[in-house]
C-alpha cells in the first residue's frame, strides 16, 4: 500500500512546498497575503520571508531526510529552518517599531 501511495505523497509534498514559496514571494514583492491569514498579519513582507524560510526548511526535511539509516545534518537544518519560520510568522502578526518616535510611557 505504501509503495503505491509514495508518488502521490511526493507530489502532494512538492505542491505544498511550492505553494508556500509562491505565497512567500508574493508577500515579499507585493505585500499580498493569503486570505485566510490576512486579518492577522500586520507585516506582510516579514510574513513572506517566514513563508520562504518555511518552504526551504520543509523541502530540506521532506526530501533529504527520508533516506533510511542516515540522519544527516541537512535535514536537521531544514527542521530548524521550518521551526524558525513559525517564529518569524508570529513576529509578522505583531506591530513593528515606529522610527523616529520615542516609546510612550503610559504611566504618566
């Protein structure tokens, strides 16, 4: 069963990584964000860089980490890149600093 499903899983994984990369490039170049996450993302370019980082990390993990009996450094780097992309995506949902204005003190 797994032998017949393997090409379908590879195609699905490649399609998912490609869609992540395309969404990342679109966000970096034009500021466009996927409609499902548009209401949460405050900084679309940072979100796009996170998507690109996640796509590279996911591709390294999925396609280079499947060799049996061999745990190389490259798939682990891919896993760390993907986990880092989640952090970048969380930062993209927070407002950034405003240049030229000192922080306001709400206690005074």
